[in-house]
């Protein structure tokens, strides 16, 4: 009899403990961020075809100067030389605390991948853009609209491109892409 009571007590204890452990909601024990939401945030918007606005690419010294500056620099803080007139140097961004802060504008740093006239340490991941006007525009291999789209969203031309996506991501405004395109296709042979 004594032994039976002992067994019963033991069995009750066992059942209670196991059900307690099982009942505990382990999902609350540690952080489980919604992975699908995180991926969504990091994914690029799908390749987008843009229409080049009227008067976008032009033989205008001010536009070309802005394009040149964006092409050769990484951001507004570290930018070398005097930024040309009309160039955006700072952007306003909402921080984690909800406060709007001024941040140095991120420029193109296109020289990281491309060589071009006057490039310092031009990269070779992308094609050399030296003599672009003569080689590609005057020969009609490319046109301004191609250059605009290439900079805006290079994935339309090459879905597997390693080039940065600039307009779809809103890294640059349409005007900045026009300035960059104006610079790329400009005649730099007389400089
Ligand atoms: C991470 C490297 C990388 C960066 C940064 C980059 N590009 Fe490119 N670019 C490429 C590659 C690679 C190609 C070749 C085509 C392709 O794969 O998309 C290319 C192609 C181009 C072309 C087309 C050349 C042709 O075939 O006529 C232009 C114009 C161009 N880039 C301009 C720019 C400009 C302007 C910037 C800066 C906003 C820039 N690229 C930044 C890698 C880069």
C-alpha cells in the first residue's frame, strides 16, 4: 500500500512537470523577427523601364558639371573640390528615434567601377567610359535614352548586371540621372 502511494505521487509529479514544460510557449522565450518582412525590405523593387524626360540629356555646362561631380565622388561629406551650383549636398532622413536628420547626400562613385576622362583610380568592373561620345553616341551604337535607362535601372539592359540601380531605388532623382547621362555623353576631348 505504502509503495502504491509512493508510485502514485511520483506519477502525478511526472505528469504535472511534463505538462508544465509543454505548456510553456517557447516562441516567447526568444526574439523571432518576421523573416519574410526582413527579406521584403532588403529586396530591390523589380526592374523598371523609364521614359527619358524631355530636355534631359543636354550640352549644358552646369548639368555636365553636376554629373561629373556625382560620377567622381562618393558622398557630400567626403566630396573633393567645390560642389557645383545646384548640386544637392544633404538629404533629410528620418532616424530610428523618428527625428529628421540632415545626412550627406550619397553620390554615384561611378569611378569605383568605371574609368573615364580624369578618373583617379577608375575601376574596371564596368566598361571604360572614356571617349564615350565618339565611340558609342556618334557611331549610333547607343543613344541618350539608353544611357539614361542604364543609369536609372541597368537591369533592363542586363538582368544580371553588377551595376547599381539608381532611379528605381530613389538613390538619385530624375534630374541627377539626367546630369550623369549628360556628363557621360559629353565631349571631353577638348578639356
Ligand atoms: C558596381 C559596379 C558599377 C557601378 C558602381 C557603376 N557601374 Fe555602370 N556599369 C557596370 C557594368 C558591369 C556595366 C556593363 C553592363 C552591365 O553589366 O550592366 C556598366 C555599364 C554602364 C554603362 C553602359 C555602357 C555601354 O555599354 O554603353 C553606363 C553609361 C554606365 N555603366 C554608367 C554608370 C554611371 C553613371 C554610374 C554611377 C552612377 C555607374 N555606371 C556605376 C558597373 C557599374
